[in-house]
């Protein structure tokens, strides 16, 4: 907690194509301005924009990256 009684929020990027981990947030606002209440201590936000659960990461970036590597290897 900070001096004002609010929790501090820590943001950690997880590398190329991976999610952004957010620790300590109460609400996440998406690009459309929709507020999403956070009920967990840490949430993963999608950065690949392919998740079926936006704004949350559902692991789709793994399949997107795997497909990209296959296409580059075939070229």
C-alpha cells in the first residue's frame, strides 16, 4: 500500500508478443474505454490482439508466434 492507502500497480511486459502482467490493479480500462473490474492479484493483458477474451490474454500469442516461425522457416 502507498501512503494514501491505495495499492501500487506494477506493470511487467513479458517479451515479444507475450502479455503484459499487471499486479495490484482494481480496474483495467480497454481501448474502447470499457472498464473491466480486476478480481485477481495479477492479470495478463493481451498484446497480440488475437485473444478471444480481450483485454485478457488467453495464450493465443503462442499459436500466432508458432505459425509465424513455420512460415518463415518455409520461405
